[in-house]
């Protein structure tokens, strides 16, 4: 088996060519979408459709399907493809659909990325390999191999709190020279990392915050947008905040950020997406399903998340 894995007719897909898309299409408020599930763990596809429609109506600028928040670790590849295909049909080209395809195996990641490209994804979000603890050179070689085989743009995803692997800005800069790698979701908190990446990679490289509590300062300093968990509950406000920052209206954006501050913090009192799915179920947006090893939000955190929802002035489904 070659590094691309067992893919039927791999020659039918050509590698992404520079200029086929604008990397600034990955900007503003992109939602790290939850995967709605029934109590028994089955996919709740009608709820998935409703969420997609709500995000379009609310001004969300992009949909990430089967990322960490979408419980990618427990989705089968068939389920992931079905969700991506469904999202692509529903969104119908109005905003980008980005598929989470990263694993801790280079060959498997190539396979998943090619399959999700076939399913219609506009880009792939590829997390750094977890558990393996690769070196910076290993990260570079991993992503270079994926870039050579992936027919759609790639967004790097650095989240050391989950992966025990921190991709350094110098490695990002090396990867930014490859035509198919167009941006990074950077989950290191604060704005210093984003500023360093911007200085090394230039203005054409897309930088997206992956940390809701510090997304505003990151965007004000260097980032083009955020891939947000909070946007699952308040898509209109997160989108508005991003637009205000882009327009230089920082005081108004800070007002929204303050309203969302407890929510952005307390949606992580237990492992994401446990609190987010609990809150969304309370809002009537989704059923109450999670997949093991995730378990329902512990009772001692109910009041904390409820208070955060009240602080954000959430009133049912509509903002």
C-alpha cells in the first residue's frame, strides 16, 4: 500500500492547484459544528439540516463538519462522508464546507481527505497527529505528504491541549510555502502566536483563532476569523463580532465579546462538546445524544452553563 492508502481510482483526482480558490474565503465566523445525535448515538440528520439552515440565516461564514466539536473521533468514515455530502447539498455553495480529516496516521489522513474532497468539501481541516508526538520535521513531512495528494485546500490545525503536539510558527511558515496549504486554525490562546505566524507567513495566509475566549484579541491583532464553538449557540452574535472587528469597530465588538465571555469560557467546563451539546439541547436545537467515551454534562456544572447562557441573553433558538 502506498502512502495514499487504499483508494479506488486515485488518478481520477488531481492535486489542488494554486489559484483555484481564494484563501480569504476562510475568514470571519466559521462554526465548529456539533454532530446532532439521538439518545442512542444515532445521527440526528433532520436536526443537522436545521442547524445548517440556521447558520446560513445567521450569517455564519463557514461550516466545519466532523471536527473535534463534531465528535470526529467516534464517527465512522461512512458517517463523516454522509455528513459532508449532506452539508454540501444543503449549503449549496453559499459558504464553504470544511471537513475535519486529520488523524495520527499520514496514510489514513490522505485517504480521508481525498474521500471528503470527493464528497464535495471545499477544504480539509487537518489536525496535528495526536499520541505519536512527532517532531517539527515530522509535522512538516506529514503535511507535505497530505498536500501532495489532497485535491482541495488544506487548513492546518494546531491544538496542543488535545494533541500533546505544538506546531511551531516556523513549521507553519515552511508549510505555507506549499500551494495547497492556505491557512491555519491556531488554538494556542492569545494573540502572540497569531502575530508571529502573520509575520512569518504574510497577509495572504489565512489565520483562524481556535480559542473562543481570546478570539477577539487574536482577530484584532492578526487573525482573519475564528473557528468557534460558541457560534453553535450564538451564530448571529459571533458573526456580527467578526464583522465589526473587520470594519475596525473594536468597541462595539468588545461589547459582544463581553456578552459572550462566560459562554466562551464555560462551554469548556467539561470536554468539548459536552457542555455545548447540553446547552443546545436545552435550547431545543438538538436531541441529547453523545457517544461514549463522552458522557452527559455532570450535574454540578448545570448551573454554571445556565448562568453563562443567561449572561449571553439566550432566549430559545432565536437570538
